[in-house]
C-alpha cells in the first residue's frame, strides 16, 4: 500500500486527537483512504510538551520541531495540517504550503473568515480541506459542496457555537442568570477563560461566512454583517419567550431572496416546535433549505478534540483518494452566480421582541406606542411584569412587534432613549417564525 505523508502545525487538544484517531482507527482509515496515512512531523512552540503527549499516545516515531520550515521544505510531506489558531500567521502557513505544492487542511474558521478568497486562487487544483472549521464533527462543508450541489440554497439557520448554546440552555431550563451559566460553562471546560468570541457572536459569524461562501459565493468579511451576542439576555426575556411559546437561540442565518443574500448572527426567538429549537446543551444543529430537497437538518458535536479530529481526518482521507474540487465551489463561476449581493443590514425585515424598563407612571405606554407608530412599527403582543423589590417605580414592558425594517426599529429605539422615562437602554431580540 502506498503512503500519504502529512505534517501538522499545532499539537493541542485537536492535534493530539488527530494523532490518536490516526493510530486508534488506523486499519479502517487506511482501508477507506486506499493509502497508509503517516503523520511524520509536528511543529509546536513547546517541544517538550508535545513529546510528552506523543509518548502518552505511543507515537514517539513522530518528529517534533519548532521550525515551520521543517515541514514546508520536507519533500516527503504532501499535506500540511494547520491547527494552531490565529489569523495572519495561519494564513502565511497556508500560502507557503500551497506555494510549496502541498495540500492544505485547516480547522481555523477565523483565518478562513478573512482569507478564504485569498487562499482559493492559490490552490490551483491542490486540495484545501476545511471540514473541521464549521461545527466540529458535523460534515456540513461536504453537505454544501457535494450533497446539496444540485440545489439552490434558499436558507441556512444554524446553532454554530456550543458555548453560547449551553449558556442559553442553562438559562432557560434551569433558571440560571447569564453570569452563573457562563461560570458553569467555564468550570466544565465548555467555555474558554476568555469566552468573548463565543458569547459575542464572533465565532458563529466566522462560521456563517464560510457557509455563505459555499452556498452563495458571497465574499463578505465579519465587519460587513450583523453580529450580536447573548451577553444582554435577562430572565425577563426568558419569561416572555416561555409565555408565548418561544425558545431563545443564538443563530447564524443566511437567506436568499431574489439577487440578495441576508447574513446575520444574533439571538433569536424561535417557536418551540421548530426542529432547531430542540438542539440543547453544547450541541450544534444546522437547518438547510434547498429548492429541490426542501429542509434538511444536521446535528452533532460542534467542538471538542475527537469531534473536530473526525473532520480533519475525513479531509485527509479525501485527499488520499484523490478527491479534489474547487475550494469554495464557486471559483469558476463566481461572476455568473446571478450577481448575488449582500443585503444591507438596515434592509433586514423581521419581527422583534423589545424589552423596556420605564418609569411606572401614567402615559408612558401611550408615548411609547406613539413613537413606535411614528417609525411604522405596531405592537403584536404585550406583557407587563411587576418590578423587583429593589426596583421600585420601575415598570417592565415586554412586547413583540409585527414585521418591520431594521432601520425603523433602530430609529424608534434611538428616539426612545432620549426620554427621561427610560430607565435602561432598550433591548431587542429578533423573532424567527
């Protein structure tokens, strides 16, 4: 059996899991690949730590280096796997690997969010695998590139971040407040010491951009799309959702309408009966609607060493088989894909939930309704809750609107904050029916 020699940059949780999987499942991996997969070298910052991990895996035959050129200049190595994280240095590794005529595999969604369209033309027929960059072990990249390639993708809605999903599940099912749920996630290892990108929507935004490139050929950056996190969600929002049959999830949403594509990441209220509403804890779930297939749903572990390693190894196997296609699927026809453009954030058309803490005095509701009406917004459902004991003379006004434009709801809320009866800045959550 011929061999496929690979080198790896980074040997943390995912890297060591890739090595473990290649050894543990060697027979079935080699049989499916049609070649013997050999991990020859790893490049790391801390050689001693990597050597200790390799010893524990009984993989002392793997060479350890702290010099990236030891992989890039090794003529035996045909595939470079980047698992170190970061953006610019990881992009440099991708460039150098492809220029050295080596296939490239990465799990790095942040780097791809900024540089996927820089990498694609460099490949020039060389395989570029990035299955592990979105939702860990769920093969959603292959689904969009291959399984649904006959479909125009009408919509994607995904729970793309397990940390935020765990926090929201704890808040809704176990009455935790946000801070307690976050601390619990960190204690269990579901959240990093610095969880910023998980809870502010950034991580999900990176993943959505990758999916949008595959589905629509849209070349957008994180700064171009609407991204909001879950930090502002309070128990009052959870109570409103329960009252009216909703569940709150952080969703990455892509929608195609005519020649426009809408891309956004934010908390959503979705009906309890929706398939994606049942994705709880640290799990990920993605709903894809195609014009031929209709809706299909993909569920599984979105993070963790073994789940992510599963996708990395699947890319290695695909390369060993000689499977090679355009990296994003649109390179050859990007100019002919119906000239799709990114919809302006202000043009988003949705229903909204609004939370207002206002002075508990006559006439406030009338003033609020008047301002909303001035901006073409009408109230659909309304719930007023009693003030907490420590918040005397504060009324909690929780309501949903009929469909309106993002620019109108933002304009109304910007006008409301100027009134002295507003106790806290208004908070909104979009409703996806």
